[in-house]
């Protein structure tokens, strides 16, 4: 088999753990497989590099940030290749560029445009283990780019697609995908399998165990994706097509996203085109909008609330305040102490009462719901951040996910 194995930050967190990864990779090779390894930076390393840049500037050039951040993954890639070679397993590390990962030029959140697998295929043919530095690529004009936080997952899936690997294993610090973050609810249960669509919702709604774009790509390329731990031999969770899944629970999981902020616009002029004007301007300033709620207008004015990732709040502020200046909006307020708690499950498509139960659960805990949004397979609620863990545990219990 041709297998891609990705090891996250904790799995390569120190030299001993890198040796542990080398042992595991060598076992896979010894069993007769070809292996392409993708590594993250040592845990904490990327945050440390971000802080270094911020020491000098609040707003460093994003191209420089990419040069800096991409270095973390190169350290682990080369160390792992050295460790493997020393054990008698010929190995070669590759930067994103060498691995042929070509991206657009949107620094710090670049998208992969294509992968030229020539160098990887050549090394595989020579019997070498390849260790690719995750999270990075190169733009058409030759600049180093990074793929957004958690982007090594995306590197692994994209490479698995490009070299037509039989399997893509994501090794992390938990033994698979759980019904909710096991650090929040110790009673969370590991799932044997989950559909791409449910995993995509969970990842997009805050479960950082897989980067959401990696799941999207795995679905598109039909990559066999497994999440498991690098610390034991326990079997992980298979992420696959919905039709391959035997038992379809009503609710598969609960996700929590604390990286949310709310913008509330009071007295928005109720005229055709105002929403378009506001949201086009936000989008032109790369502000990511999530939930939007607008109430029915009165006396020619309406209220409008929306949420953004915390990191986009400053950009959002400068946009909406220009509307206050132009008298299109009476007042604005912001709330960073919120979170989004979500319930995900394909079973919702064919069952009623799932949302009612969520609201009843919040009511029983005396938690006020600020905003609600639903889709075919998810229900999301915005609540005060201080209730985040309580809400997640209460919902986990209400849908009997620990059973
Ligand atoms: P890595 O460094 O290996 O990429 P991450 O820290 O990005 O690992 O992701 C693993 C973490 O995701 C776990 O430690 C866990 O706390 C968190 N997590 C959140 N939701 C879930 C979930 N539903 N199932 C498993 N882990 C989850
Ligand atoms: N090191 C990067 C991060 O911390 C990428 C990754 O680990 O996937 O976001
Ligand atoms: Mg990760």
C-alpha cells in the first residue's frame, strides 16, 4: 500500500516523540508499504513564532509571516528524516516547494492550486521514505505561503490525493473523532466512523481535531481518511461517505467554538441594498461572516446582528463604523464573550424534535440563547462564553451521546 501518515504538533512535540514517530513510520515501511510522512511543527512552536513577529509589529507583512511560520515544519521534517536514516531507513525531507505544492498568493491562508508529484514519485520509486513539511506551499511567483492554522492536515490530504495514496492517516493526541471534545466532556465516546459531511460541520463549527478544509478536500478527492493517536496502537475513526456508514445516529457530535465575536448594529436604515452594502464592504476587507440575524424593521429602521471570528473583529469594526459616520446605522456594539455551540448529525434530516430538545436543554440550564442558525444536519446557538462547557456537556447528556 501507499500510505500518507500525518503527525500533529503534540506527536512531534519533543525529540523523544520524534523518535517514537520514526519507530512507527519504520514499522509501516517494514510491513511492505511505501510511506509519505507529513509533519507539523513541534507543539507550541507556531504560536511562539507568531509572538516573535508581534514583538516587532502589530501588523507584520503577511509574506514575512509565512517565511517565518513555515520554518517550524521544516525543523521537524528534517529531524525525522535524520532519525529514520540513522535507523537504516533511507529518508528525505521536502519543503512544500520541493513536494510540488503550488498555491495562490494569499499569504497566511493560501489555497492549494495544484500539486506536481514528480519529486515525490521519484523518491518513492527509489524506496525512500519522504517527510514533507506540512502547512506550506509556494505561490506561482515563488513565494513561500502557508495554508492557515491547522493546515498540515490539508497538506496531508492534498498529497494523498495527488499521489493516489490508498490511505491517509492523521495521527494526533486523541484516539479518534469523539462525540465532543474529550477534554471538555470526559464521557465523550469515540466514533468508529463518521461521514465527510458531519466531520466537515464539526470541524467548521470548532472541533479542531481536523482542519475543515482538509475534510472538504478529502470528500472531493474521495480520500480514505483515518484519525488516530500516535501514542498507542488503538484503532481510530474512519471518515468516509455517508452511504458507507452502517449505523446513522440522530446526533453524531457536539462542537464548541469560542473564537467568535458578535457585532450588533442598531437602527440600520431600512432601505433596499443596505445589507449588500455592508456585507460587500466586509467581504472586500476579508472579514469572514458567520451567522446573520436581522429583525423586522420599524419606522424605517431595523437591527442587524452578525458574528465573525475574533481575529476579524478589528477589521469588522473599521468597516461598520464607517456606516455609522454616514448615518446609515445609529449605533454599534460588540461582544467578544460569546461562543457557538452546535449539534451535528445526518439523522436530523429525517427526524423532528432535535432542535426543540436543544432549546429545552438550554432552558433547563438557564442559558440564554442569543442567536440560532440551522441547516439540514446542524443546529448552532450563540450563547455567553461562560456557559460554553456547561452547554456542551448538557447537550451531550441530553442526546445520550455517552451511551
Ligand atoms: P494536532 O496537533 O495533532 O493537529 P490538534 O490539537 O489540532 O492536534 O487537534 C486535536 C485536539 O482536538 C484534541 O486534543 C481535542 O482536544 C480536540 N478536539 C475537539 N473536538 C474533538 C472531537 N470531537 N474529537 C476529538 N478531538 C477533538
Ligand atoms: N503548525 C501549524 C499550526 O500550528 C500547522 C499545523 O500544525 O497543522 O497551525
Ligand atoms: Mg491540528
